[in-house]
C-alpha cells in the first residue's frame, strides 16, 4: 500500500467535524501554536465555522490587512491529519512572515510524510489558481518544515531575525512550474 492510498485532500465540511476538533485539541494538549492560523477560529458552531472559512476564500468579511485565503484538510482514512491555508496574494506583512502557505500536521501523525503531502497538494491548488510561484516562511530551527519545503522545490531566498519571534525566519520561493505534483 502506498502512502497516498486512503488519503484525501478536501475543503472543510461537516462530515469531519469531530476529527477536526480532535486535531485542534491535539495541538492544544501539546502546547503548540495553532498553525495554520484558521485552527484558532472558533468552531463551537461548526456550521458557522465552515461558513467563515468559505467567506474567507471568497474574500468576504476579512479583517483589515488580510487577503482571501482557502483552507484545506488532508484526510487519512477518514481522519483529519493536517490542515493547510493558501493565501491568494501577499501583503508586505506576509512577505516578511507568513507567505502564501501555512500548514500543520497533528502531533500524533507526524514523521509519516503528511507534511510533504499536504504541501505538495496545496502547491497544486496554487498552480490551479494561476499562481506561478509561492512564498513559504518558517523558523530556521524548524528542521522538519525546512526539509519539507526543500523537498517540494523550495529555494532559500533570505533569512532575518524577527524580534517578535526572538528567532530567525527563513523565506523560500517555490516555482510552481518546477514543483513536483
């Protein structure tokens, strides 16, 4: 059996409500930041949560400084194992930190290739939207994320110490004409 058998890449929907909530609880129990940022959206009223994600993708009701963004779930045999968020364009703030794509894999599902797979599939969505290249950022010390980005065609463009992170952020560009997937 290959790693991609039983693996789906889906837009959020009601059928995976409990699995999604379990993923969020796992991040919280591990004391980790909720990445990508839509993991922090209230989801007690799940239908309202889904409506908010759909509105964000259409560019409706966004806070000042935000751009339209689409959220996707990586689902392994009916279980949400990862979440990605594709920003449709960049602001100066996103060029500094954030980039086009944020993604996260639930702690219990790590080290199994899901990070590379969710990024690969998100890159395909970016290409389908007409993007020619995307920017990804991450902390320099996040070796797993750096390797995932490099494995999907990322080329280091710059790095900078960000006082608000008390860490170095690295910026990678991925040319979608060259990216695998």
